[in-house]
C-alpha cells in the first residue's frame, strides 16, 4: 500500500510520515489552530526535512510553530527534537518531567539506545541527537494544561510503556495523542473489522499493571479517536482498548511461560509472541501472506521480547527481595 508524506484527518490534525524504518511505521502529528501550530512527536533527526517540507506545503512559517510536544523521549519519538527546534525559533519543547533532563543532556539516552541497537545501527537509524537548551523546555506534569491559540490541551501522566510518558487530551477533536500508551496499529493489518492493535513492551520500563491503568484512564475521557505514533489515527476506541487489555495479559502470560527456559528464553519469547500475534491477525481476518505479516512485525517482536525479559527480571528480583 502507498503512504502519503502527510494525511489530513480533520480538526486541524495531520499525520506526517517521518520515514523511520519503513513507510507507515512512525508518525509525527501536526496540530494547527488558526495561525499557530504544534507538533506531537517528531521522529528522528532524519525526519526534520520531511516535517519542514509539510510546514512549507501548508504555508506554516517556522516562527508560527509554538510547541514541540514529546509523548516520551524514546528516540523514534524524540530523537529529532533538538535538530528540529533549530529551525523553529519560537517553539518550546514540552516534555514529561522525567524526560526533560534527557533532552537537555541526551548522553544517557544515546548510551541506552546504543546498548539496544549497537553503535553502527544506532547511527544509521537515528543520526545525531542534538541537545535542547534548558530555557526552551517546558515540563508537563500530570494534569498540566496548555493553550494553542485558545485550544485547550491537557497532559495526562500515563506510565506503563515508560515512566516518562504522557498523553494529550484534545477536547476539540475528542482525541488523544497517545504516543505508545495505546499500542501499535499498522494500516497493513486493517480489515473489514477495522484496525488491528497490539501493545508495545519495549525496554526498559514496561509495567503491565500501570499500562492497564493508563489505558483505562484515557477511556475516562470517552475519546472518539486515538492518534498513534505507530501509526496514525484510529477510531472505535472501546473495541481497540478491549483488544489491548487482552493482549497485554497474553504477552505477560507468554513471558511467564518461558521464564524457566534459560539461555533460550529470548528466542522462545519471540516465537511465542509471534504465534500470539499471527493467531490474533487470523481471527481479525487479515489476508496478508504469513511471511509479509512476520516481516511487518519483526522489529516489534525483537523489542517486545527484550522488554518482557527485563520485566521478568524485575519481577523475579522483587519476589526475591520480598522473601528476604
């Protein structure tokens, strides 16, 4: 299927394909209210020319972009923020209090990503990570409110995927910019039943209980749509939330089932997660060839397995400490 650089979805919201990894994988959302604009998540430094091109195409001057809002500071969402801000002279960076220090001084952020990907692949995926001047940073704690040209935006603390994660409730669109809290939904998996969705358990702060609670908190706003970084805007929110809750539990059950497999744990996690997702896609009536589905899921399977291994290790450590 073909993806556009920018897709308008109404209410002054557009989905921009950042080009990370593959088309239709990673989005930045542009929010326009009259003569002001804001961006939610921005991809990597490689996405900067793409975002600037969309601003130009929409006749948005760089000084009219007031905010760059990061749902969290994982580099596929935040890696390009410092470089992008160099082109947006009036924009301020809005970030969770736990994430702000890593945007001002990204050394630990870079080191952590290099541990996951290796230095060569890190450079290819993310390019240079530029720091953000502290005076341009706004920290957004729970229930923080911001106005974009009198359009109210509410920042909601939503741990589970990461402890430095917020989502943004936009009452105007009755939508939530939800980063990774509301999972992943690739358009290739859409069927007559609608979107398919599944959770992301990437390293290092996945917390199943917190993620369940965060999803339920978002449902309390009765949203009509969710704007996902991976990928785009989805509706029929209650159905998708129920699927997410089930699959979080399924993923945790898989992790517990392979907890005793020792050195083969990682491979076992990937294989069983793949089975869970492929079976769910079959129920969803996805007609893509099996290998195509596996190819689309490969990166997520690897990262989700890594995150579940860390989740397991923490649970085991916590249990040992309680016994002693």
